[in-house]
C-alpha cells in the first residue's frame, strides 16, 4: 500500500474516533451538561459511560478454604496475581461470592468476612458463618 493511502487510512480512523466523541459530547451538552457544574448524563459512546460506581471489597475465609489442595484465605488467593481483581458494582455480589466459596470449607465453623469500600467513601464489614 503506498504511503499516501496509509496516511489517509490513519486520518479516516482518527476522524471516525473523534467524530463519535464529538457526537457524544454534543448529546451531553444537549441534555443539560455544563462543564464543572454537575456530573454529566450518561450517553452511549461517551468516555464517562465506563465511569460506573463500583464497590471494592476484600473477601476472606477463616479457616482457609481448600481448593484443589491449596489453601485459600483471601479472594485474591484463588487465582494468579494480575493487575486487576474481579470487581462488582454492588457489595451483595461479593457476599454471594463469599457464600459460594463456602462449598470448599475445611471446617464446619468456617466464617466469611467481606469488607467493602463504596465510591462514596463508606466502609462496611459483614461477617457470617458458612451455611
């Protein structure tokens, strides 16, 4: 492909990406958004559609679970360390995951602890015994 066509191809791709963002910004302004005054409305194809409120939780079991012969004390121990942990948008899903982990309990008195930090700064901790 000649160099001129490569540059045109790149320019078209960039124009498409910029065009989608301009349309999304226009839709936000049309819905009443004014920069630095209030949070924007969520519109399709806008970057802020990925800025959802999430709750980060630490899940642990005491005593540790036994999964495939390995002890699992914390949620992070169940898989290889990667940059991102599993994230849910509601603490209830972490509670369900902790309860599901109880299927691998090693003691009848296994307890779960779910400590969550919400996007508004609230910290909550829920402790319960595995069923």
